[in-house]
């Protein structure tokens, strides 16, 4: 069985130049490594397979791999330092996920990214009709501050009605401990943590059961609180996903979470009463509105999001309709008025 796992791991990392490793979790021993990952760990060209991953690091592990091995988390992000012969260290980010159908206590897929990874197209699986993406933010007590309108399909309740509710009340009881552990790890490591979650709707149904497993990615926001992404029809390591595909998925999720955090600073200081319709925005509409508030223009925004300009205009039209406005200028006026009502003067 071990030889079979090793062969599958070798085929996976050899199929694509993405910097990826497969390790045995208990020992941290590397059983397969892509050429680019091997070069990051050992630029001299030495063999890294068979060595302990910690042989190449210049800092100490956080201990989160223990939670991963216990099955309480399905993945996490960590910032590590890779040792160099000249005494310097290379800062990298590690994305860790369970490998295929193997239990997380046995094997893990590790993706390496030096500094800021280059932008990657939205992973194809995120555009499949059966896949849903819910984005939102939580306060430090894991209460929902903002959530996209897609949440209504998941939880069976309008998104504006679950604002202020603890996320723990909306998920299966047996997953609540894992969520608390993920939040604690994200806060202490300042990195992303992933875990499987099963939703619990107000009608007592489990919407995820008919869709697929759900996977949440939790990232700490500056100051306090968290941004999160919940994916339905989630990543399946056994489905033949290549490391580059998985890397694209993870980076896309991270980008969407960053947008959600940006929205918290730009718009989420406003309440539904101050900006009616805010809670009705879908994830994509929230992303586009947030970028507009951040100063981006529609043509550049379309290129960044890999969308046509007509698609962006369509999303804008839908978002403006939900907010009861007709233009970007009116959006800016509404935000200024809500933030500073005493000194608000409409632009001519």
C-alpha cells in the first residue's frame, strides 16, 4: 500500500511544474517532490526525497500539523524560512492539504510559493454550475458581520437575517470544535486555515448533502475578526487534481477572502439600514463593488477578474439595482453620505 501511495504521489508532482511535495505527516519525510519544489529546498540540486522537510527550514514549525494529523483541519497556510548555505533564509508560504483519499494523519500535499505568487486564472472548477462560493466576514467571536447572498441557498435563511448570528449555530455540532481550532490557529499564525464544514439550515436540512462536501477557508483580518470562503462542491484530492490546479484554487480562494476583508474596511462599516441592499449582493457583485470603491475602473477590473467588460457591466447593473442606485457616482455619494452624514455634500 505504501508503494502505491508513493507512486501516485510521484505521478502527481511530476505531472506539472508547480512547486509541490507529498510528505508523510508523522515523520515529515518527503516521498515525492516536483523539480521546482526540489530547487526551492536545495538549489544545489541535491535529492530531497527521503529527507525530512524540517531539514531544509531555518525556523521552528508552529505545531498546526498536529491538528491537521488529528483530522480537525483539512489544510492550512504557513509562512516558513528555507535555510541557505550563505546563512540567509528564503521566506516562503506553504499551503498544506490532505493527499487524495489518504487520511490526513498519513500523507499531505504541500504547495510552496515564494513571496507573492503570480496571478493565476480562476480555477475551472469554481466556474462549474454545481459549485457555489459564499464569502463573508466574522468578528472575533465568529459572529457573521457580512455574508454574500449565496448563503441563503446554503443555510435556508435570507443573508440579512443571519447577520449577527454565530457561524457555529449554522454548522453541524460535530464541526464546531474544528471551527474553533481553525480560528485559534489562524489568529496565532496570521495565515489561512481550511476545514470541512457541514451546514445546518433553519429548516433542519443539510443542504451540503445533496451538493457535495463543503470546505471553508478562514483568514484573519487586520485588527480582529476573520474573512472566510465556503466552497460547496469542494476540492477533492482524489479527483485527479494536479498541483497547479490546486494551487490556482487556493490562490483564488485567498484572493476572494482578501476582497472580503477589503470590503469590511470600505463598506462593512455600514449597516444594512445605512446602505440598503448591501446584504443582497452576491460574492461576485460584492467583489466588483468593492474594487470600484477601491478606485479600480471597469476595463482594468474586467481584465483582472478574467471577465468580459459586458459581464462586468451586467454584474454592476444587478448590484446597482439591489442597492437602488443607477451609477458608480451615486454609489460613491451614498457611501460618503452614510459615513459622514453631518458634512455630506453631494457632488455636482
